[in-house]
C-alpha cells in the first residue's frame, strides 16, 4: 500500500508542477509594460448609481464601486503589450452599458469626462469649455441638444437655432446650429434686467418650428458675467407625449473647467 501511495505521489508532483507552469504561461511574466493614467471627471444625475468598469474590474473610489453625483478619480495603471484599456460606464440597476471607451498607449495620460442624466449622456464634457466673456457686464451661452426628437418625433433631421428675445419681445440674438453631437458656437450679449429671456427653437436658418404644428418655447435665467453650457432636453408626459423642452442644466455648475 505504501509503495502504491509513493508511486502516486511520484507521478502527481511532476504533473502538478507541469500544470502550474502551463498556467503561468497563460500570463507571461516578461510582458512589455508602459505606465498609463486616466483622469476621470464625471457627474451622474440619474436616480440609479453608475459603475465604471476597467478591463472588467469595477473602479473603486473611497471603497465604493457605485457612484452618484460628482465622480473624480486619477486612475493609474499599466498597459501590457500595448493592449488598450477598455472602460465601460454602466447603470448599476439595469446593467445597461451607457458608453464604452478604448484608451490606448498612443495617449498614455488621457481624460474621461461625461455627464449622465435621464435619457442624456454627454461625452468629452471638459473639451467643451465655457467661452471667456469679452467684457464685463455680458452673458454668454453654448447649447447642446442630446434628446432632440426623442419625444417630438418631428421628422426634422437638421440642426436647430435658438432665437433669444427679451420678455418685451426685443431680439437678443440667435444661437445657431444646435445639435446632438456637440456644443454649438458661442453667443454673447449684454446683460439687461429682468434676468429672464424667452427662447424659441426653430429649424436652422429659418423661423419655422422644428416640430410641425407647434411652437417650441422655453424660458431661461441669465446671470450677469456668466458663460454657460446649456443642455436642452425634450420632455414628455406620462403617456410619452411630447410636452416641450427644458434648458435647466448648465454643465458649468457640475464641472471645473
């Protein structure tokens, strides 16, 4: 019996060693390595928490793996064999992947900045810096419209213009070429009380509403000496019927540019 056990051990030990070597070969020790860093600057306005996955592993910030509101992390890592880093922003409750990104060794120090809210996801927020006002006593706006046609189903495929007027009807200016993909060009004008302006959204280059059969108007608050990044957002009632557009989100309130 002892001879049998001894024989089994003699066979088993080399087999285990060989298996361990094979497993070790699956992760080469001498991989090419380069340092990398991603500066994560996000804001989550969803009711649900979000998670950030890096190559399948959840990002941890202050022992938390799920985040609401402001998200700030300088994440250092290593590129192995120049393979890209895969980052996913995930709704924790629904498990929906809101966005996916690949970061490569071509830019070892990079930035991931985003804003997410109900039906809204804006990437590269920090690349859309608020424009510096030319003189004191002015206000300025840039616009983005990520939910364009979400509820209105207008059929219009172009960009929209925002016609800005004082409450007495006097024209202030037109913010042109507002679309879903990025902020439009800057509109600056002198601040005049009262701090309320009327905004009408029309097809680019016209005075025609982008939604057939109805005017799309909203009111916005202006602040002296403020440059804003406004997110336009289509709204609907409980039945999903389009009710209008809000312009209450100013990304300058959520990020340090």
